[in-house]
């Protein structure tokens, strides 16, 4: 994520050395993987990345930015979220290719926790980070409701005056892109692309190229007009490129070898490409994606307990920003290394509560197919 004022900032154990591929059976991917660990790790990395950016106003102290000057930990973590999402959403459609069920399940997964976090951000965090009288006097209910319905950052009066990034919950800006990727996936599913793996491969390559081209042409007035009427097309193309790459790894899960030697090659490619902005995005969507899914299906005994733990990562992501901003508002002397553990602990507690009180009750309403309708 970039560190400017108009938008919020954003190793492992070897697998079996015997040649193998990603699990070809969709049920296997659901039952035995490290996705819970990865999602919680990514949410934590976003908080770590923001811990310096929210103090400095930029990302110069972010570890990855300091090393490579191209990417931040938070940005890479969000890319990882989209890779996992693409893998699981393609799997979900192939197991139940019925549009009403698909949309209902996606809405139940995204909206309830988002709406609740937005309400807390607007009605609790906002007043705590400003003069409550002035805040509520300038509060526009219509603008706020509109922003929440569109899954955008809550539109509220200025908060945290004098601090960098005066947003009540800056992490929420990526959620609308996540949901739009779901809608694009549904459209592709209706077109039958999910059952033509080579079409998906061509699509993935095309979207990655399009994302790079749009990034170069970012200053074209037409693109800026599109950002006013919808979302930033450059960001949407980038996120859908990672989403598509995740779907690619699902579609070709029986063809992609999972070996330690290839993981080492991917690490070498990724590190060498991270020094240049243009190659960094391609490497993260390819070599980085390979490393992610290699680890996701690696057998790591001491991580197996996480497979049955509640997935609190969404809540951790939603509440990390407001926790950090409030801590800095009332304890402005905090350093990034003190802010990170304090905010992580608070957001993990909030994520646990969100899972048990908001997310799980709504997810219980999801319709689950008795069996996969079509072969993987």
C-alpha cells in the first residue's frame, strides 16, 4: 500500500521432498491446509507495517520498503489475502456453481463484520479521536450509510487531527475491491471459464499485463474519471491480478509440482525481482504465489492445531487500524515497536469477539451443498 495522504498505507518448513502437487481434491484443501495461519500472519503484517507509517506519515521504516524500496509488508500481505481468496473462491464456485448461493455466501462473509466494524469506527472511535460535539455536528448520516453500503471506508468528519492519515479506519479501503473480485468471479463462472483451465491461464496472464499497463497509464484523465464513478481501475486490476493468480493455482493444482527445490527457486526469483517496482508485482503474483501455496499445503505438525481454530484474521484486519490510531491518540509517545504488540493484542481480542458474536452467527446461515456438483 502506498504511504501518501490520499489513501491509507498498506521462511518455513520444507515440504515432502518427494515430487507432489497441490491437493487435487477440493475437500482436501478445505480440511488440511495452513490458510488460517497465513491469513492471521497477513493481518498481523498489515498492523506491523502501519505501526511505523501511522507515526511517520510514510513507509520509510517499513522493513520491506527499507530493503527493496518497492513494496511494504502491508501491501504484500494484502496481495496474499487476494491470492488465498482467488484460490478458495474458484473452489467454492466449482463445488456449487449456483449464483444465488454464491452471492448470498459472499455477502454473509463480508458485510456483517464490515458493517459492525464501520459502526464502531464511526460511533465510538470517531468521537474518541476528536471533539465529540464538533464531530457529531458535522456527521452526515447519508454519506456514512452510502460509504458502508459500497464497502468503502466510512465517510465521517475529520478525526485524529494533527496525526498522519486522519481516517477513522483506513484499512477498510481494500474490502470493496475484495467484493468486486467476487462479482467478477461470478461473471466468469456464469461464462463457464472455471471449467476451461487454459482460458483461466490466459485470463490470469492478461490481467497481470493489464494491471502493469494501467499502472503506467495511471495519469490518463479517463482513468481518473473512472475512479470518481466507481473504484480506482488501477487498484482493481492489480487486486484482480492476484485474485486470478490464486484461482490459477486452484485450476492447475494437479499440474503444479510442490517441491522444496522449486520453493528455493521461487525465493531467489522473488528476491531478485523485488528491487524493481514493475518486476516486483509480477514476481509476487507468480513466484510469491507459488511460495504461498507451497507453504499452505506443507505438512507442519506444530501448525496443525490452527486448522481447527476460529479464523479471527478478518476481525484482526478490520480493527487493527482503529486500535493503533486510538493508542497513538492517547499515548503519542509510543514507538512502532511498542505500538505493534499493543495494537495486535487489542485487535486479536476484537477479532475473536467479532468471530464469535458477528461472523460465525451469520456464516451459519450459509447454504452448503451436500456434495460437489461437478468434478474438480
